[in-house]
């Protein structure tokens, strides 16, 4: 399954689903949305099996691809994720819940915060934002908020968050692709507001100060209200 998902993503990124390519038949180029949907369903279903880490990798590959389709044309579609009926937030929620159940809350938090920085999009993952799929999407910030039920997990989330943002900025600096710091800050604005509201008390002042001083977050960390 992971091999099929990885191959599909690689072919999409190479443009094989857009033009003549012997690796992808003409029929398959028109059926890409069915292939995507089947791979997504199989990957999410595999999360309930024994090899959770492999299933997580497969879901992650598809979510990465979904994020990219907002900006890059990999398929002949005006709104690829709407066409594929892939609800990114549902897939990510299932993955995080399974990680919590199998790896423990601490390991889930560390992975989920990195995922959130990588995948959160303020306006969702469809291009138009007005279809059936968009209506089912929720922010990853609200999803993770619902999973962090112990105060200590918020401290861990904050510590992981600063490092994850640093890594995102470094990757952007070495590539022409990806979000600018301004775009990243806007995408993370809801999570910033949620995080600050949870980190009350003097014991968290150092963490809040560190995040507030981050150039990629400073403009939105305290002054943007959480989206609903």
C-alpha cells in the first residue's frame, strides 16, 4: 500500500497525470480521482492494523500531495481535493488519534505539532473553499486542541512548536517552493491564539516570550483571534 501511494504521488509530481506519459495510461489519467480516493481509504483503514507507522507514512504522503495541489497543477481539475473528495482534516485526525492510542500522548503531540506546522492551511485544502469537501473540513488547530486534555501536553506542544517553525523556515530558505514566513504565520494564526490561551501562568512566560519573538510568528501570535 505504501509503495502504491508513494508511486502515485511521484507520478503526479512528475506531471504524468497531465500529459502523455507511458507510465500512466490515458484511461488512468482520467481516473486519477478514483485512484486517489481508493488509496486514501486504504491508507486510513490501515491505521487500525498492526503496522501503524507504515500506515501513518502513507497517509502523510497523501496529505503532503493534497497541500501541494492548492498551488500546483498535478491533475486536470479546477479543484483537485474537491474532485477526489479527500477531507484532509478527517484523515489527519484519524492518524493522530491512532498515534495517541498506540504510541502514547507524548509521542503523538510531538508528531502532531510538526504535522500541524507542515499542513495547516487557514482557508482549508480545496482551492475554491465552497464545495462539499470544504464544508466538512475543520482546522488542524481545533483538531489538536481537542486531543490535548492534560495541561502538561500543552507545555510539550509549545516546546515542540518553536522547533517545528524553525525547521519550516529553514526548509523554505533552501527552496523556491513552499510558503513564505507571512503565509506560514497566517496559516498558523488560529493555533497561535489557542496556544497562548492555554499557556497561562508565570511558569509559561519563557515559552510564550520565545514564541512571541519568533520572526515568523510575532505578528499573529497574540493579536489574531481564533477562527471558528
